[in-house]
């Protein structure tokens, strides 16, 4: 049970990370500082 909870939290964390990076790319394309960070 504990291992399952840890795996669920890990998957949720990974999903949140991927979603945040996708939103960053989507919303910050216009920002010059973001262009420098991506290169």
C-alpha cells in the first residue's frame, strides 16, 4: 500500500512537471528572456 502511494505521488509529480513545461512553452513564447533560456 505504501509503495503504491509513493508511485502515485511520483507519477502525479511527473505529470505536473510535464504540464508546467508545456504551459511555459505555450504562454511564454513571446518573452525575450524565455527565448534566451530555451537556447
